[in-house]
C-alpha cells in the first residue's frame, strides 16, 4: 500500500505545527509510596507507585527486600567507583575574578517550573 502526502503537508512541512507543551494528561504522575529497607536507624529508601495492585505491591517489596544487597544507597558502598565520576572540579586560576555568564534562555512555561 502506497500513501502519498497531501500538497498541504509538503508546503507546511512536518513538525511546523508541533506544540512543545505536552497535553495535561501527560503530566499526570502516580503518587509514590516510600518504602524503607533499612535496619534500625539506617534508612534505605525507595519509592513505588501507590496505585499498584496490593498483591503486586507485596511481591515487589518482597523481591526488593530479598535482593536489597544488590542496591546501593550510599557512595561509601561503592568503593570501586572513581570519585572523578561524581565530583565536579572547578578550575580557577589564582588571582583571577570569575566571569559572570548571561543566564540561559528558556520558554516562559519552563521558567515558571524552574522557579
């Protein structure tokens, strides 16, 4: 089957009428429930959807609890990870003043979410 684009499509071009603002229904997010796998005063938190089936929720929590030693909650638990991957180094020359850069430009809808 061959489908041909209309003349209007060729004049307008793909994506010309694209609305960068997602519809409201895409912004919905499930409420999260906090689950603590820590022992005593040590907290090892993770989050799961509060809307999932209670039987599935029980199985997920049981599985995560069974394999909790496979997850890392603190940097100290990852001795083989190089600190160079997680540390930000600012190379500053002695005696030089930092240069203030102009702020980045954002769409008005994004600015309200940043503040």
